[in-house]
C-alpha cells in the first residue's frame, strides 16, 4: 500500500477520502507524480555533481534548487577500490617477498663464484630500491572529470562579455630545416582556431634560430588563418590543424551531410594545398643560402643572417591594425619573437627562449595563464583551454594549482610501437599516481601554467614557521641554515605583501606608483628599496615589474603599441637577465637540459600543486622520433638532464625540505633524477648470464624447496603487479611489454652515456651539444622506422646481445660434451640469458633495419639453431664408428 505524504495526517486522509476510493487514488497518483519529479531532480544533481543523496528529502514539500553557477568545475575520481586495493596488497606482499628473497640470497653465498654472487646481490638490491621509489608514488592514483557546461554558466553569461581568463600560448622552434615550417604552421593554425574567446588568446612563436624561413612561413600562415579559422568555427571541426584534418579517412559523400559544408570543404582543401605549395617553395629556396645573406622584401638585410650575433626581433602579424578574417571577425594575436643573441653571453638554450617569451608576453598581453607547446604538437581538442580553466578558475581548488598537464599523444607511430614512443605506461599509470599526491612532476609540452607561479611566488594560504623560506636546505647539510630579513618589529615581510597583498586587486602600473617601503629604514631609501628588490629579481623593466603584480593580468591602460613593443625589445636583450633571479628562482630554471622537471620541482617546493587532465578526446598530439637512433638520442637528452639535476644544488635528495613538498612526491622526484644510475647495475646484470655460461658457474647455489618457493613467489608478485597496474591504468599488455623492453635498451645505452657525459660536464666542464630531433618524414608512412643511423649509443646493447648469444652457444656445447647430467644446471643459465635477449629484441630488429622478405625473428633463430646443430654434428660425427676405427686389409702389398 502506498504511503501518504508526510505533510498529511494519515488518519485524517483516510477519514476524508476513504481507503481505496477514487478520490483517495487520485490523491495518491498526484503525490507519486510529484515524488518522481523530485527524484529526477536529485538524480540529475547526483549525475552532475558527483555527490550522494540519501533520499531523505525526496518527500519534502519543496526541494531546494541547486545553483549551477556555484558548483565545482571539476571533481576527482579515485580508482575503484576493487582495482586499487588488490594492487596495494600485492605491493606490500612483494615487499615482504623481497625481504625473504634477500635474506636467502645473502645467507647463501656461492663460494666458488663469489665475485659473480656479490655483483648480482648489489645489482638486485639497487633494483629493489629503485622499484620502491617508482612504486609507492602510485599508491593513490586518481582520475579527473571536468564540467565545461558549468564553466560556461559561470563565466560566459548571455548578453555579457566573456569572463574567461586570457591565455598566452608559446610555440618554440629552432631549426626550420629539421622542424619543417609546415608542421609549425599547422600548430599555429590549431591555436588560432581554438574554441576560446578570440580576445583572450595570444600566440607567441619563438624562433631561436632567427631564420627568415620561419618568419616568411609565419607570414603566409597568418594570411591563410584568415580563411581557415572561420571555416573551423563555422562547422565546429576537429582537429583544427588542416594537415591532420584533411588526412582523416572520412567519406563525407556517403553520409547525409550539408551540401554547403561539402562545397566549402572542397574549396578549403584547395586553398590548403596552395598554401602547402607556397610553404614548400619557401623551404626549397632556403636550401641554398646566398653568399651575402638573406634580404627582406624592402631590400634590407635580414637581421638574423648571423645566428649567433643578431638583435632581438618582434613582429605582430595578427591582432592589430584591424586585421580580421574573411567574415569580418577578429582574430587572436599572433606574434613572432626572436630574442637577441651576442657572442660572450650565455643564452641557456630552450629554457632561455621560454623565459624571453614570458617577459615579452607580459609586456604585450600579460595573460594570467600560459600554455607551452612544441612546434610539432598541435591542439587536437579545440576545448583544451576550457578543460584547463575548469581547474585553474575553480574558485575553491584553483588558487593553489600552478599548472595543468595534459598527456602527450602522438601521430605517425607504427602499430607495434617498437621503441615505446607512446610511453603510455608513464602517461597513464605513473602520472595518475602522482596526481593523487601533489600532481605531475614535469611541465612539458601541453602544459597550462599560472603566470604567478612561474614568477617564484609561494602558493596562497601557505603557513610556514617564522623565518623559513622555500629555498631552505635541511639543517644537516646546510652551512647557512636559512636567510631571514627582519624589520624593526622583528617580522619578516614578503616582497609582494610589501606592495599591497595577494588578495588585493592592484592598480600599479609603474614603479613610481609604489608608495610602501620597508619599515625601519630612513626616508630616503624607503622609496628605493622596493624598486631595488624588484629589479634584482625581475630585471630593470618597470613595465614588466608592474605586470608581475597583476594577478588577473592585463596591460596598463593608455599605453601605446609602440611603447609596449619598445619595452618588449628591451626585455629580450641578451644582457637583461644578468644579476637577476631569472633561471634561478624565476621562470624556467636553468642548469639542466630537462628544464621541465626542474621548473616543476621548484613550483612544488613553493607549496603549489599541479593537476593531470586526461580529456576523452586527446588535447594535444605531436610527432615522435620513431627510428632507433633518434629515439636513443632523445632518451639520452632526458637522462643527461636528470644527471645534471642530481649533481646540482637542486637535487631533491637534499633540496627543498620544509617547503610543502610531500614525501611521496619527493620520492618521485628522486626517482626521476637517479634512474640513469641504474644503467651500471643493469649492464652488469645483463652481462652475468653470459659470464655464467662461459665459465660454468652460477650466481645461485643449488636451491632448496624453500628457495624455490621464494623465487616463484617473487616472479608471481612481479607479474601480478604488472597485471593490476595495467588493469587500473587502462594500459594494454603490448604497451606494457614494450615499455619493459625499452627500459633495458635505454638503460644499457643512453642512460650509461648520459651518466658519463653528466659527470664530465659537472666535474670537467665539458659541454655536450644536442641536435634537434627531425620531425616527420616525407618518404611514406613509417619510412623513418627502418632508417638506420649509426651512433655510438648502439655499442653497449649490441655487445650485450653478442656475448649472450655466444654464451648460449658455448653453454650448449659444453652440455653436449659433458653429458646429460650437465643439462639440468644449464636451464637456469639459459633462461637468464634468454631474458636479456628477449628484452633486447626490438634493438636487434632496429639494428638489422628493414627486412622485406625474411622476418628478423627467423634470422635470429636460424643463426641460433644452425650453430647448435653444427655443434651437435661435430659432437656426433656420424662418419666415425662408435666402436672405434675399423682396420681392413686393403689388398696392397706395402712392402
């Protein structure tokens, strides 16, 4: 029987209507209808807000209406307990099993092969410690969900200007011959066509090679953008990089598509083909440089003819002088930037170029948020900026977020991903784990920054003990424990708080407006002290310093474009950073070729946290080096950067204690800088099976039943950890296995070279110059995959491969010679050696190049089997009798 509403008296209702009467039934139907309506409202709220309602208020007279504009813009989704709890249990069990394993290994040395045993023990202990540093930061993995509709409701109200924050987007390029201008143009076009208010977007292209080819290609791009941008927004296209959009295999004629769209698409494709012809024509002309250098259209020499000695150059292509698209709409700002370079100055490579873009953008547009992309990483999801703003502009959680990192996805990689270019284990497992602690640890391409965090400011509402700074070292390793500056009242003051405070909307545009000094000093210096401090930190530019005080961004009103451009030229001069904190505490941090890890580490030390966002449609896509040599050089660069950080004052082992960096986050940073050291024990461990096969010794004595159980439990726990990681991370077994293989390949080659180069650079001052990795290939799909380029990085893994193959041959031949009793001990050694060969198989495949007719695996097994059968043939020797040599009378009289 249905229950009457709580607002009604059951006895009175029965008396008035009578149970089962028509009137009573009508009353109940009306009540149930209202209940269903309220239930739908609650279900809608649960779906959108992610909260759980117990349903107690379903039968209340009026359900309070939820204010969409006040709800969170994103939410955290922990991994299901049914997936993560078994994973955590296996990790703990594996730690226990490792303890039992080492207890047995240490208590049972191999006396007749003590050197081999000791080497294996040292390697295994290092592997276990490295695994712990890599594993425990994955203890709290999370995923995130964004609500773009709520973002629009809050910041894009109908009939009012958009209140979304402005974003300055940085694109960096160096060599247009290795980074084709057509790829850079596609990246720029995808930025200009992004789904975001046009007055809130500015694109800055850094040309650190001062190439006229890049300048001319950008000029052509700006003209084509006037047609491409309105076409994308009119039909809501994805992706908005024309090269990749037109490469999609979609037959628009088979579906019921608007004929106008088909017609305009064909016309736009013709326009793009003509655009490609013009760009490729510029590239062809640039192959041969004139003896007198390049000249511009007005006949004047190109200022960047000398790459190492040229003035700073800035050109605004779009966003000024009334330049609109073909439909009369405004376009985002597009700015070409080439910083000044002079002999005798340190330019700090990519990190220096990025810092120059930070200053230029602060002077010209000063958006509160920045997006960094490589020239070959285009925006694949036009709503990527909105995805990031769901975190950055969230009124509750957004204030402490320093950056939002998107995963890197790649085009043009073969289906098997031979060299683990996709790196999905890192992006889909490790990064999710870090997001549950304090956020991703690096600020690579596809990262949206908070400008204030790049300026070295602390995260808001951070409580610290008096006198502590975020650059403190632990007491046990610091001679000068901490620096503190006190005023006459004994209170330390932050520079920004000296000005106005973080929460105040500042209207300071030049240093002459600063009227607050530091207490306790005479009146003559009180007005100069803030200026001296700011100039020491940010450099001698009053316009730039004033921009650093504006948390919400914007440029001073009343300023002219000419004055701002003049100031922008000043802030990219080669001597601007001298005697400032640029590269030390401000901007991208210098001292490592992997400036992304070092910069993220400094931000986290200031108390900020970061966020990892994985939209359903990948936000960015790019190209990756797919041949073996280029891939190893890329890994070499990353590993060298980690070694440089490890040997610097910013090493996370001893830097940044007491500053807001969480312990598990520190674990991850330590793992990110010490992993190249694993190359030494890895190479030693991969050499051991060959030595064991050649000498007949082994690293383990004759094992007992207890030892067999421990060894099997260890193997099972390793497999279970991998399986459960793949389950909650959504990674396929192919990707996981390729990652394991390339860990051995990279560790045996690039990591070893990076370790020695890092030591030479730090101890002997020997610098290493890296060449820019070539982007894309024009000789067909995956053509670069089979390209073989000899490099010294190939020597160590090739040596390991050869000695293990020789070891197998020698071990099998010895077993054949010694009889059946020697086959039992041989199997353990063979398994050990085959483990190395299987992990190095992608290297062997890349080393052998393209096999048109015969698969590589057949070649390898043919060599192995042919060698084994040859040894067997020699051992059996069917031409000899088993009873010895038979002597017969030949019938000749020898006498």
